[in-house]
């Protein structure tokens, strides 16, 4: 079947016209919920209004309020204009298609404070050419997305603080109801995300409100920081109101604060890069649900990068200082850690590797064991490729977020990579993207080996294997059994007590 060269689609809300980019149709700026403005600020997302006629869907929508400079420095590009009216998504689908295609829904990262679904690294064209339908979304960020205050209590029949996660759930409901019109298979939806997007995927894997809305999940650089307790979030909400001179704030007064006033707030009034536990979305801590293997029963791919500690400086973590603190307070613990990291010299490098593994690598181990207990397949990876011209820049391996343009096969199409990539980089990039699409197409309880340069088996009971994607920053794929097993076993036992941003 070949669609019309003019991509007009009928959704439940009305008709949309997109554009054609070579052999891929694109629809941008599709509303999946009503604008969360005015009385709808800090409320569950409401259904989008219908429209008459054909609505143009050729331009990305506004992004949630954030720092443009910060996003361009860390988030992969210019997020464009800002608005509270930001709940829109984008779809890429191949022009030529026969059967309904696997759907991949992307949740962007950015610490829940920056990012947008329309950023250049998330361009869905290259993946759509592999016969999948790609969806990227915006969701509320910062205090607009995560907020608690006593004045808002009782406004809904349920307790709500994680408005951003509810936005993501609303987007998944829209995909379920509409994606068939775009050529997608609503019974084969893969939810994937990186950093805060990965933390969102982990949260939705344990939320009672998202069950059945996706069928597979990919977690890229998900982190082990504990969820923010509801009591702490309420206290922070009252402190924020007091900052604006509202010691006994009403809901109306809070909603009258300009949206632009929130994103620039600094510690201790800024939000943590974690959701709030204790509302309808997350009644229990995400980590507890995985420790008890109570996550939704779907196939999962999970992994992290070789220099995830690159992001910790953004949050003010002193890597060498973490080891010096151990030396002062827990000398026995430091001795044990040195046994687990033989040959690593200097507090800075030891701190880099320990913080990386406690905050990121261990999450893959926790999820793998939870999946094994639940009888579901889990594919684990370790990303360690650096473009050849950048080896001197990335001395310690692949930074936090470096895998994203490889996953989307956008390396060479976004700055600054287009200035330095060579053919080997591009070839390796294409192989990485192939693995992600293969997971979306094939992964299941019955199909637990993914094809590729190396046949990648899932971790079942008794099998603990990691696919190394990149070998010491160079091209290559290799399976490794019991990857960092001793470190992971220790850190899983202590991470609840020792992983924090303090």
C-alpha cells in the first residue's frame, strides 16, 4: 500500500495534513491533550478538543518553559519558543508500507527541566525508513510538571503531583487510539527514553495507570536516585510559594504566577531529577517495585554508557570528594571498593567509576534481576563507542547521552557531529539503530535473541550477559558474561542508602 503523496490523516479529533520528506511522511505539532493553562495548570491532562476541516501539522509546537541556553549546551539543540501550551507530539511513518508497523514512542531526557520532542537528535526519519512508526512528544517540565502544595489538595478525586508522567500516559493513550491511521500497530508499541526519559520509562513500568499502554520498553541511562517523597515535595511547594510572597497561597494565586518565573529558580527551590512518590501515578517508589519484581510484564532493553559520570558534575557532584568522604567516614567500605576496582588510581578516577556504577550501571542489574524473577526477557548493553575524531575529547569513554544520535541514526546530521564523523562512525551508528528497531519488531517471550553483527540473547534465569556496544571507544560488538557482577551485587544492596544528590 502506498499512501497519498499529500499525507492527510483522519484522527479521532479531526483531519491532519503533514508533509513528505523523501520516502517518509511527517506530522508535527499534533495536540494529544488540551492546553494545560489557566485552571488546567497542575491538573491531570484533559482530552484535546476536536476541530473541523483539515488541521496543518507541519511545524513543531512550542516547548515547555526551560532554559534555551542550557538545552543547547546539554540537551541537543534549540528547543525553540516556550509556552505552557506544549502538549503536542510528532509522527514519522514510511510512505510505502504493507502491514501495520511497530511503533516506537520516544521520551526525551533533560533532568525533567530541559528538552523537547522536536530536537534535531530525535529526528525520526532514519528509523522510520526501517519500517517503524516513530512518535516523539513534549511534556510539562520543571515545576509545571512536578509540583505539590496543600492548596491544590482535593481539586481532583485522586492525588496528583506527577503531571509530566500523566502527560506521557495521555500521549500513550492518544497513540493507542490513533496510531493505526498512521500505519502503526497499536498492539506493538515500544516506549523508549534516555536519562529523565529513561527514568520516565522506569516509572511507567511500575505505575498502575500505564498498564497495557505499551508492550516493550527501552531504558537508556536510567538512574538509581530515589523518588522524591510527597512530604518533601509539599514542603518545597510551600517554600516556593513563600519565595513569591505567598505564605498562605490559594490555588488561584499559585496559578497566577507567570510560567516564566519557575524555570530559573535555583537550589533549593529547583526540582530534583526524579518524580514524586505518593500520588496516583507512583503510589510506591519505583525502585521498590523493581526490587519486588512487580513491574509490568513486558520485554525490556536497558543499558548505560561508559562515562555516565560526565553528567554528575552538572548536579555539583565532586567525584574525588566522594572517595575522600569514604576515607574519612567508612574506611572499610573504601577498602572493599578498591578491591572491586583493581588498578584504578587516584581519587578522581575511582570516584568517576564508582559514581557511574552506583548511579547508572546498577540500574540495569536491578532491572535484569526483576525481569528474570517475572519471567520476562531483558537485554542489557554497555555503550562505549566514541567517533574516531573525538577520542581525545572523550578521554573516559562515551558521555551521558552520547548514544542518542546512534540510536536514531542521526549522527552526521546534527551539530557538531556533522563536522567530524567518518564512514566508520556512520556504519557503526547504523548498526546500533538496527538493534533498537530489531527489539521493537522482534522482542518477546518467544523471541529472545536479536539479530545483528552479534546475535544478542536476552538475560533469562541463569544467564547474565551484556552486549558491549563499542570496545574501548572503538567499533565492535562483544558479549560479556557476568558484567561487573561483584560490583553490581554490592551496589544493589547499598544504593538505597548511599545514592543521592547530597
